[in-house]
C-alpha cells in the first residue's frame, strides 16, 4: 500500500517583525505587465539549478520549476508534479508529472527528463549542491512518460522525501551537458541575453503552463556595485525593485513608503573555517571561535537586530534547533583565550592567517571587523583580505581561504539538508576535499537520515549531530538573517513567498 499526501503539518512559521512587515501575495489583484526592472548586488555563476548558490537565487525559480513547492508555512503543494505517493515503509515515492508542460526548447516534460536530472544530481561532481540531498536515492524507474518511481537505500523520513521533491528542478535531458551556459528549464521566463558583470535579461515563456503567468513580459536584472547604489537607483526610478539588499536599507526605504517583502526562508550566517589550513587544523584553536563571536552585537550592528542569535546552523523552525547552545557557547573571551592557550600554538602561529571578506556585502564587512576586534582583545592580530564579489565567490567555491563569513540555506528544512551547503558537504566538499577530515560529522549526518523510529531516537540523532558540529568547529554560526528581501516601488504588487527566499518574478506586475 501507499499513502497519498493531501496535506502536512505546517512546520514553518514566519516571524513577525514590526519594522519589516511581510507583504501578502496579491494573487487576486489585477496587475499589468511590461518590463520589470530589478536591481541585484552580485553576478550569477552559471545557469545550472544544481549550483544552488545565493548569487543565483534571482534566476533559479524564473528559469526552472520544482516538482513540488512549499507554502510559506511549509506545506507541500503541487508544481510540476501533480501527485506524489510515499510507500508505507518510506522506501519509495511515486511521482506523477503534469501534462502540458514544455521546456524552453519547446520539448515536452517527460519522466525521462526527470530521470536524467536525478542521474546528474546523484553524481558527486555534477550534482554540486544538490548531491547531498540525492544521496538517499537507490534508483528510479520510469514506467511511463508521466510517472517516476524513486526508491531509497533505506526508509527515509517523510519530510526528507518532500525536501528532495522540492529541490528537484527538472533539466531537459538534451540540455544537461550544456546547462551551465544555456538554461534548459520549464520556467516562466527564458534567457534573452547576459552581459557578464552587468546583468541578465529574461523574456516571458509564451507556453508557460501556469495560467495567466508570467505577468511581466520582460525582466531585466542590473548588477550594482553595492547596496547604496541599488537603493539610490530605486529611489530615482531607474529600477522598480531591489532584490537582496540589506535589512538596514529595507528599514529606511520601508519607512519612506516603499513596499518591503520578506520571504519565509532565512539564512544562517556562518564563519566558515578551512580546517586544512594552519592554524585551523588545530581543534582547540577552532573551538575557541565558538566563544569568540559576540553574536548579540553582530546581529544588532550588521542586521539592525533583524534575525535570531544561533550557535548552530538552524533557524528556530528547524527540528534540530536547540536554543540552549546559545548560552553554553555564547561570547566569553576568557573561554576563548583558554582554548587558544590549550592549542599550544604560539602567538605568531595564531596570527598567521587572513580573514577573507566579501567587500560588496556590508554585513560581512561589519562582522569581519567585529571578529578582528575580538581577536585583537585575545592577543591575536590578523589582516582582512577584502575582495570584490566575483573574486570572493571564486575563492569561496574553490576553498581558497583561511576563514570567511558566508550564509547558508536550507536551515529550516530537514536537518541533513544543511549538507547542501559547500562547507557542510559530506562528499565532494570543495574546501576539505577527500577523504572528509571530519568522519564523525559525516556519520552524524547519516544517522539523522536513518532516524525514522521513535521520537527519542530522532531527537538523539539531532542532539548527537549538534554536539559533533560544536566539537568539530569547522563552521561557527552567528545569527539568522533575511536574504532575498524585496524592496519595491509601491506601484508593484503580486509578490510570491518562496521557501528559500528565491526571487519569483512571474506573479509580479504593475498596479
């Protein structure tokens, strides 16, 4: 027997914040099309949806659709899949594909395209950030053109299966080999052109399957060098909205009458550590940073207090969230100094590294300066290596850094989804390489994936993972923060919440 999911307990919530209200999706409001001009703060890397990097968030859900979507409350709803049935023993799921869906090339969506997408996603190299999610898969079958049966290596928690379906964005089989340079999705928009370092232009997919969408016929994305420039362009009327700007700018512009839209999916800011580089190959030295982060001040100064202090890589909605760690591993300069002393490293050795900084990210610059000050108080003097966005991204994705601040996503979903982020990958980790230097962490992630028994068993798996994360200390979370904030002209409406705060243009139009 199989069980059909007609609904799910809503496990996510959107925290209210008076200064930055969430604007409702104006689905029933009559909107006009035209050209939607969007300001963004960083260039994309490529068109592969499996390159799930935050710099690609403005594009992914405009060029591609997922098998299912989540509402803002975390409830699964149909998208390219009209139905999904999970076996009673949670060892397989049967997916029924929607009729009448075509790729940008005009070819129809079939089960073979989904199978080809799963094959790519299941490859440690080609699957990129999606691979950890697909590692639970044992195989798949395509009994007909509209049915895909995915089998798992062992029983899998229901939420993890749903996350897999939500994260699967079909790529046309014929376009998989060239998807980095030529998008091959079913999305509401198609690529018209891209000017490296300047912007991207999308045009409406005339055969898009959602009735009445997209609203805007053209979407132009213009890259600005910093948040202030993008905000100025919005105020001057040069762009209609800014995606991914700072909370501080959103607060100011919201007070001035602009529309502020916050999605349901926060990120967690993480101090990423390259544990293959000295002095970070020393465990005690790394562990000191659990107590070196002045998280309350970081949140207040860098994010205008918008977010939550966290010592673990989870948003409060995550089932693995444990607020007690915030107190146990809070800011304590004396504990940090004690761990530095325990490391046995000399002052010169502890200062022999640089902190890589994304110079176009105002919050990251502030956080880096705060850490530099805390280290100085502990007797450690380091330099900040400030880079432009493109150069910083290249170093980040290549693992070419000692330490740096960068956000991570999937923090409100099934806990092992954290492994979709490069620093947390258990396989093909671009920072650590192979073999993974933290086998206890790899085993803890596997144990979470296998925990389908009693509540006590599941909680024990989460608790163990949290302990391992603190002890391994290759990544030190500081706070949650809103990513993908939209600040728009009051002439716009129709904003759609997306569980990861990816930008969804297809419902936005002019009043």
